[in-house]
């Protein structure tokens, strides 16, 4: 199931977005169907990378997307939290895990923190995925980047 850009744009418009402690997230509670459509589109984009884990910041809306992606790819979910400047990963990383990092929209500091934390734990970061492309993705280095919508497309969706 590969979703078209118009279908993804429609889903993003339906959900809308808000900012939480970890950045911009889709309001996944608005429509389970739209959240599922977007999550499956991300899954389609990363499936060939055979991820063991999908990693997100500790946010309920990001967790919804991560669970859709994980279910569709056979992966499990890692949640990264930042409590008063102390970052942690749950469950623990197994060295060699193939991990896709996922966010609605990446911010530079959050992306670099997660990359460092997971690599430091021995994970192989196979991709950085986002629903909305942001300039932070340009700093992913040699890691493949997947984004469903360009900045211009996101802007046209009102984000």
C-alpha cells in the first residue's frame, strides 16, 4: 500500500499539528484512520531497510505513528525520554539493532541527541524518517532520510 501525496496531505490536514515538549506532532487522536494512513506510508518508505526498532521521542502522538510503522514492518518501538536533561531509552537497545528514527518533524537538537544516544548504545541507524521535511534532516549525514511531505507541501497543508 503506497499512499499518494494527495492522500497523505489530506490525512495531515485532517489531523492537524501541535507543538509539544519534543517538537511538532500530528494530533493523532483526531482520526485513527488518518494516523494509520500516514503511519503505513512511512512503513512503506522504510520497509526495505528491515528495521528491528522504530524510535521516537516520548510523546503519545509520536508513539501512535511509531506503533503503526512497527506493526507494518515487524519492528518494535523504542521510546526516548528527556527528564531534566537525562536521556533514556525504553526498552534497552540491543547492540546491532537496526533502528529507524521517526518524528512528525525533526528539530536539530532532538535529532542529534537521539542519533548520539542510539549509536552510543550500539544501534545501527538505518534511516531518519519524518512526515514533514525540515532543514534538520539535512544534518543526518550519511544516514538515509525519508520524508513524506516536502516543506512546501507541509506549508500547503497549513503546517
